[in-house]
C-alpha cells in the first residue's frame, strides 16, 4: 500500500478546543477503495477528525491529505468528490426530506435521480414529510440517501446508522457493500461492532485523540490474547512459566488460560506434551479488542509504549 | 391518632383531571427557570431601572428652570415630538419632572419591557418544546400546563420586581413632582405593560412550532402596540386606546394618577393567558396549531442553487417584515394630515418651525423615516444572523460539506439581508408616501417619501456589514449586532426629546443619513456608508473562511 493510493493520509494531527485536546497527534491512513472502520469511545475525537478532513475545522498542527488535496484549502473542490453523513443530522424545518436530499446532492455537484428514487424506496423513506416531523432514524436516512445518490469517490460516515432499525441496518450494509464494489472509499465511524466486522477491510481504533491500533481484524486478533480451553491426558505443568501465558486456571478438570497471539505456538506445543484430548480456542472478538482499548488495560499499554504516552 | 393513619393509601387516591394535575411540577419549574435566568433577568431589570433613573436625573440637570421645561414642552407639541413620546395631555398643565418622566419614558420603556417579557415567556415555553427538552421533563411528574404557567409566573414576577423597584427608586429620588403615589402607578403601569406582552407571547407560542417565530410575532405585537399609540397620540386618540402601551400612558402618573386604564391591561392579559391555555389543549407537544403539511418530494429548480436556498430559508420572515414595514408606513402616513392640523392650531410652533426654515410635515416625516429604518435594520440583523443560527443548529455543517463554499453560503444569506432590508425600507417608504399623500392631500409626498426611504439603504448595508464582521470574527458575540437597531431607536427617540451631541448620532449608521425629506440630500455620508458596507462584508467573509465552524 503506497502513499499514492491512499484516499486519506493524516499524520500528527492536533486540534485543541480551549484546554481540551480533541486530537492529539492523530495518524490515519485509509487506502483507496477500502472500507475503513473508525472505532473509539464517545469523545475520543472521531467526529473532530472527520470534521478536520472536511475542512470544517482547522487543525492546529500536523498534516492531512484527502484525495490528494488539502482538506482546508481545497475544501470545495474536495467536497465535490466526497459525501458526508453527520452523526447528528439536523434538517430544515420547512423543507421536505426530498428537497433536503436534492439540495445536498445538487450542491455537491449533481445526483442520479434513478438511484435517488431507488434508495428512497430501499430505505423506506417518505420524502414528502417536513424536516421537523422526521424521527432521528428518518433524518439519518435523508442524509444517507443524499450521500449515496451521488457519485462520490469517498464517503465519510460518522455513526451513520445510530438511529436505524435492524432492517434498515441490513439495507445499509448492502448499500455500503455495493459502494465498495463500485470502488468507492469509505471511512465508517461506528459503534456497531457487527457492522464494522462485516463491512470493514481495516480498522483504526482511536482513543483520547490518538490512534491506538490500526490494521485488519485478523492482524489485531493476532496481536491480542487468545483464550484456550483444553483437556489433557495428564495434568499440565510448567505452563504458567511460559512467556505470554496468563490467567492459568485448572480448577474444574478443564484447563483454561489466555495467551498472547505470538506465543500461541509455544503454549500449544507444551500442551501437546501432555496428550491433548480436546482443544477449544477463542480468538478475541472485536468487542474484546475494543474493551481492551476502551478500558483499563489501556493504561498498561500506554506505559508499555511510553514514548507516545509522554507526549 | 397520627396524620398518616387518617390519610387514605396513596394508590387509592387517584387524582382527578383537575388543575392540580395539569399544574404538577410548576413550582419546581419556576425555581428552575429562575435559576436559568439568574443573570439574564437581573441584567434586564437593572438596565431598565438604570436607564429610567438616568433619564430622570438628566431631566433635572438639563431643565433646571420652569422656562427650560416650558421650552421642551413646546418642541414636543409637534407631531414628531408626540409620536416619539406620549399623549398631549401630559403637556396640558405645568410640564413638571414627573409629567416629563411619565410622558417620555412609558412608551419608550414599554418597548423594552415588552421585549423582555416576550423573550422570557418564549424562552421557557416554546424554546423548551422545540428543542425537545420539554418532552423530557413532561415525561416526569410535570403537568400539561406546568411549562407555560411557570414561564408566565417568572415573567410576571420579573415585571412585578421591576415595577416595585421603579416605584421605590423614583420615589427615592426625592424630586418634588415625582410623588410616591405617582411612582407606584408608574411602576404598576410598567409591570402591567410587561405582563400584557407576556400573555401575548404565551399566545404566539401556541400558534407557531418555532421559538423564533413565536418571539418574532410577540415582538411584532410590541411594535404594533407602539405604532398604534404613536398614531393615536398624533392623530385621533382612538388608536392609542387599542394599545397596551397607550393604556399605561393614559394613567397619567404624576399628572392625574388614575389607575383604571390598567384594568384594560389586566383584562387583556387574562384573556390572552386563557386563550393560550385553551389553544394549548388543542395541539400536541412540539406542534403548532396547524398540522404540518407534506412538502414536495423533489426539490424545485431554484432551491438547489445557493441563493435560491437562502431565499427559501428567509422567505417567511422576509414576507412578514415586508408586510409589517408597509403596514407601519401606511399607519404613520395616515397621520401626516393630522400633523398639519396640529401645526395650524399651534401658532407658536409654526413660527418656530418657520424660523428654522423647515416644513413641519417634512421634519415629522423624516423622524418617522428613521423609525422605519430601525425596523428595516432589525430585519437586516436578523437575516444576517440567520447564518449563525443555521451554524449553531448544526444545519450549516452538511451544506458546507458539499461543493458550496463558505463564502457563497454566507453570501446567500447576506444577499437576502441586503436586498430584503432595502425592500422593506422602500415598501415602508411607499406605504408612508401613499397614505401620507392621501391624508395630507399632497400627491408630491408619494415620490419624495419613497425616494427618502432609499436614502436609508446605505445605512442598512453598513448594518449588514457590522453583523457580518461579528459573525465572521467573533461568532459567539454576533448577537451584539442587535445593538445597531437598538441604538438607532435610542437616538431617534431621544433625539426628539433632548439635544444630543452629534457624536452620539454618528455612532449609529442610521444617524448618519441626512434627514430627508426635511434636510437636503447630502451624498457624502451615503457614499461613505455604502463604502463601509462594501468593506465590512468582505472582512466578515474573510473571517468566516478562516475560522472553525461551530458544530453541535
């Protein structure tokens, strides 16, 4: 993956609001044509990062490149090639949803009326209602239809389905799948892990304004502990002393422990010496990966790579 | 036997659909509202009190002798003087400091008190509903009428406190003619005006689902009341008897000290509140009186252009202001004939004006024209700051993430403000000219008054420029642009009463406009004002292009 094929390249981005450091040296790379998951707890800086990429906010430090341009200086040219769905969609009270869709799409540079109508039908949206009378989910559908009905190269989606029902969630996943087929790049900020797991090629996890992990899901799994449950012919000894093995528990006849991805091989070899009868391995779910970064373990991790944390 | 033992169990005490239920939680909401207004209301009350006391002390220092007061009285006998102050009856006897205070302050302060009351009621009722906060509270033990009742109680309390403070402070000044009795009536009259407009706002908050619209309609009611009294005080008094401000003026504090006109305020307020409560039972939470109609499924051709989009957003308010400007023009024009009659009756006044080489009708017309310009300037500020409210509501964000540049987006709003403000001014001028020509029987007025209104356009453009600069560079302070029309009104009204130094006039863009048709058209200030607008607007655009967008 070279620099030239990146749709988004961000490095060392800093954005402060008063004393709050919303972005604290953010690095992010999104390759052209990929669906990139953007995960992080509330207030981690996801929306701020997207708004900097849109040129709505001006970064204090660092560089950002979007579709080969500068998000602040070339905002208008870039906006013609991208579509944005905000997390909190606000519509004009006296404009109908259909009018808002046309307005947003045409100001972006045109829309495909056929696709617009098809999307309205798929999302089951009534375009004649006025902005005020839409529910949160329907307002989001308006923004989604407006974004997807145009030929944008890049989709910036900030928690786009937070208010959608499960049926619409399926439609959304289909539509994003089609966008990916069509070669569009998607940056998808989301809390819905099943959605991210299903749609995203790569994932970046942001916390406190910085990316704490980035890669494919399997890369991340490899970097994280796997839980093993095993029954052996003879009691296993010397397991806890192996590098990367944690939480060994042999209390109930079944041996349970967790092991760091890169030490998995050594641990399983050791088990083999005692005659494996059954072996169950649980790779970490995305949820576990996330909890690891959202929760207390982060502190430990930060002290491990102290150089970054000291900033 | 304890009290608990005699009380029926809680489950067996279903509360009927009476008022106890509908008003549940009112007390808590009142305290909550007061907590939220703990700075706002004291500032309002304090400044209104201060302005009143400062005015009275300026009367005593500026007109120390009886003959000074007699000469003010003379200038105020003209139609412009009466239009800007109050009924002629105050001038009938000795123009004491007391008479002066009540004559000159009640109408002027009535506007401010009215605006305070309207904003207070709307802030605690419709704004809460529109933002959905009322829904959250209503889901707890809060009755159907609790929000509106709490809003009205807070507004009434603010007015009562203001009234009492006015009464106490005015009495405390120790000026001879400013009696305790009269001061109490003055305070009561001020409070009554405020409470009447609080009730009017309770009503407008039922009609429209938008807080901005409710506040706008409420302030329009204040403007209509002021205009009715101005028209009534110059022409036939009948119009003034239609105005809550006119009623308070007709209590004649320090002159006649009669209380009964305030009964009209009380009655109208009660009727307004009753109507508001009745209407509120006929609508849903968050809704207006009319159910929203479905719109078009597809945008029309003009909507998707930046300018067409801006026009669409501004359409309603612009139409309202244009109609209002025309109406005010027509109303003021209808008394131009009375102004002539007033002149014919008053030899001394005619001589004074003739000595000055002016035409009384024209000098009156030019004062009214400044007043109409204040209305147009208020529109210009409102339209320019619409950009700010779009931004803070989060509606600018999705639009500015499209191919629409910030400059073109703000430019659309500014274009509406500039053209719309000019249109309102010209319509007011045309209305003034049409009915002025008819009432004064002088067809020449139609042309001269319409042209005179155009002279104010550059001042409006400067106003837009000031608002644009604030929006671009100091967005959180952009509401300060309201100081332009407020100050414009202040110097226009006060200028009729006292001789203001030139620099005070010059602080207001409207004050720079030559007083056409009374004065000759001097092009220099108009060119300067136009140039100022032409410089300020790009500066504002530049600031907006450089700053962060405020996002939700």
